[in-house]
C-alpha cells in the first residue's frame, strides 16, 4: 500500500493556521552526543544541550502583523507533517529576524521553545 510520507504540512501558532511554504525543519531539543577522544582511543561521549525549534517560511497575504509575529512568546507551535505526525513546540518564542520578502510575500520564521514532542498519528 502506498503511503504519503512527506509533502503537505500545516502550521499553527496558538491555534491560528499560517500559510506554510516550502520545507520546514525542526529539532526536538534532545541533547546532542559527541565522542570524547583521547590519544589512546574513544573515552566515551559528552552531551550538549540543544534548543527545540521549528523553522521555515510562511506566505503573507496581507493579514499578518509582522510586529506581533516577531514579538510572540509563550506560544504553542504545531507543525503537522505529511506523514500525519505532529511536532508540538511548547513555551515558544519567535527567534527569527522578522524579515519579509516582497518577491513572493514570504516571511522567514523560526520559533524556539522550552520543549518539543512528536505526536504520532
């Protein structure tokens, strides 16, 4: 049976649907592990914190208040993926530059948050 694994997505901030455009990236904010290597070989690994985030671009059809978007904080950001999975970013703040593009009415967006989780379909 053929199954959709990518493609159509939906983006929401505090329940408001935004016009998601193109590819989005996300990170659940779990610690990143890196090897600790000595002159005699691998000694183990270290963990470094990472920030949870959702990043991409949205289309501004004239109804987005960029000043409000750029100062958003304590938000819940949901990214529904083409495979049915949902990424939920909690206690999020807008961490993008707040720059709009006139060529395609595009705004680059990045939200970072205290935590993120995947909700499986």
